[in-house]
C-alpha cells in the first residue's frame, strides 16, 4: 500500500472522531506525497506509519495547523509536532480502527 492509500483508508474515520469534516481525497492529493519523507523518524519514534501519516495530515487542518510550522512561539516542524503529540490522539486512533 502506498502512503496515500493508507491515508485514504484510515483518515476519514479518524477525522470523524476528532469532529473534523473535510474532503479527504483533496487533502491526500495535496499533501499525501510528503509523508513518506518522515518514515525513518516515525519508525525511530515507534509510531506506526499509518498513524503517523494521519497525524501528519492533521498538521494541515484547523485547529492543529496553528500548533505546527509558524506558531506564536516560533517554528515547530511537522515531524516534531507528530512525535510530541503521538499519545494525544491515540484513543481516537484506536477507536477509528
């Protein structure tokens, strides 16, 4: 499965539990090709790739986009945000499976 396939399969139910409604194919086509560059960091942080990919997609969505990249307190890289927030979304992720 490609990263985009993982995201398209898992993201809709995950976002639904988070109360976010978007057109998933749109975000996947816009940003899905960027996630595989973080495979090594996700594996080093012991984050399953499909979960990590979906967390990376959150960094493009309100309200989480305000916590990543340019923030009030400075730059936060997407992968740093994912690693720092991996436990924050675990219960929603488990429920969405």
